[in-house]
C-alpha cells in the first residue's frame, strides 16, 4: 500500500523510489531498497527483464512481516547505472548480488526470483558448489515464471530481435510506450492485464538514463542461458537447498510448458500452477503467490 493510503491496490513508483537509495559499486551505482529486521531471515528479491525491483511492490508489505527484505535494480535496469559499451552478463549480476549481501552482512539468505532474476538465482545456486572462498550461503529459492530451462523457454519475437547485433539497436531506438504496452499485455493473463499506471512506471524506468539503448546488450542473457545450461540447470539438480516454482500457466513465454519441464526434472512437490495467470504472477496474483510462498517456506522450516 502506498504511504498515503490512497489506493491499496497500487504502489506508486515515486513512493518506491523514495524508500530506496543509490549505493556505489566498482561498476556503477545500484538502486537498493531494504526493510531490515535483524530477527528475521533475509530474502533477496531478484526482478525480471526489462523491468526493475518495483515489480515487488505488491508483495513488499506482506513479505516484510516474515523476512528482512533486500531488493535491487540490476545493473543496466531501472534506477541503477546503465553504463555504455558494457558487456552485461548474468555472472556479473550474481557477483553484484553477493557483493551487496556481504555489504549488508547477510551471510545466510533466501531468494525470490522472476524471469531474468531466475537465471541470476541459478548462478547463485551454482556458486554454492564452489567451496574455494567464503560466500553468503543460499538457503532456499522460490522461482516465478522465467527461462529456468532454455529448452522450455519461448521468448517473444521482439526479445529475439533485440538480441541481434544489427536489428537490436535499431529496434531499441524505435521503441515507443505504445509498443511496450502491447508487448507487456501479450504476456499477462487474459483476465489480469497490466494497470496503465504500471505500464507508465515501467516505461519511465526503462527511459531513465536512456535505458532503451542498453536493451540489446542486456538481451545477451538469452545466449548465456543456452551456453551455460549445464551449469545452471545442473545447479537445480545438484545443490541441496529447498526450491519451488510458482508458475502462471497462461504465460506464452514460460507458462504451463515450463512447469511441465520442472515436473519432469525436479518433481512436483514444490510446484504450484496458477491457471489464467501470465508471466508476472507477483503482479497479477500477489495474494496467490504469497500464499504459495508461505506454504513453501513453512514446509521447509524457513519460517516458524
């Protein structure tokens, strides 16, 4: 709920920004939002492409009753720095997450991730297998819709084109709010379309520091997923921490077909499918996501 209590169904971008801060890193500043309660376990919130940590606003208040919350805009996204001529990688984003966790003194943490953030979470999981240096210990992961399994991921045509060296920069320059809105609507559920204010806010975040120009560079994660499939899918199979998937079944990108792949490889004990919900379950159906998450965390004794 926004601080002024004006609309319990929408958290204004301005209020979200006011509650965060910019933290300098060797690669540029990161926008970070936190709600710290030392008695509670730390939950790191990892957002998707091409949005920002504001995605988590609908769940922020209810999650804060159970966790000490830490969210960031990844480098190149939202209100974080968007350096030019930079090779953005998932591995670098994971490095920044671990840097932030160490800075916050969070040596044990849990993750709630969506889309692009799913892949960052998979890299963080893979790092748990490397015992050569001390690192924050990842204790559980709750995934939402995303390209967890490259073979079950169906990116939209615009995503594929943005990743191409010739067309990507041109498409990024020609993007408009109208086209962005249409693309966003196409991955939401039929009965849960994005609020126009959400579209406006996400477009504003995308435009911050001329963020459209880095979209082609950020889109390299699609290739990374294919190249590093053995590492990232292997981490799901080899790292012994509780993991769950809450999946919006109506998502054309990573919906029911991705949930089926999860079932085939990892079973269905911690798989929750949300019929009629699209690619953004935490925005489209936050109450259902919260209920599924609390059930998962309690089952695995993350919460009392």
